[in-house]
């Protein structure tokens, strides 16, 4: 299997658009934004989500003659993971008392909280 780097790049572009939407949502709604902006792990996750969009477009075998499909598939990878993370249950009341004060964590970041 050869990698079509144009398709990969278009998928990465789609992943970047989804990540841009997530960061915009964080700016609007998240009390954890300052922690996310300073933490290198969150920027690494952002980059990996973008790359996942490119990889998914290549794995689907999108042809370069369908650039919009490659971008669309690239967008879907981060958005699907965001949706799954958003379904993660909240902490039960007994655990909230012992939970750390900050709610900035991997799942909340992916979910856009």
C-alpha cells in the first residue's frame, strides 16, 4: 500500500478544522482553558488528532479526485472521539468530594469541556 500524501494532507486539514472547532468551544465554555493552553500534553493530543484525520482518510482509500471526501473523513476522526468522550459519565457524588479541584483532564479536553 502506498500513501497518497495529498489525501493524507487533506485529511490532516479536516482534522485541523475539527480541532479548531474544539478549541473555539473551549474558549467559549471551558473553565479549564488556561490549563489546556499551558499543558504540552494537550497540544500533543491536538496534533495527534489532526494526524489521525489524515491516517483515516488514507486508510479509507480516498482517491485524490475526491478532495472533499478526504477532508470530510479527516474531520470525522476527532469529532467521533469527541462524541465518545462527551458520553463519559460524570463522577458520582461520593467521588466528587475526593476529586481534584481542577477538572482539566484528558477526557474533558477531548470532549471540549
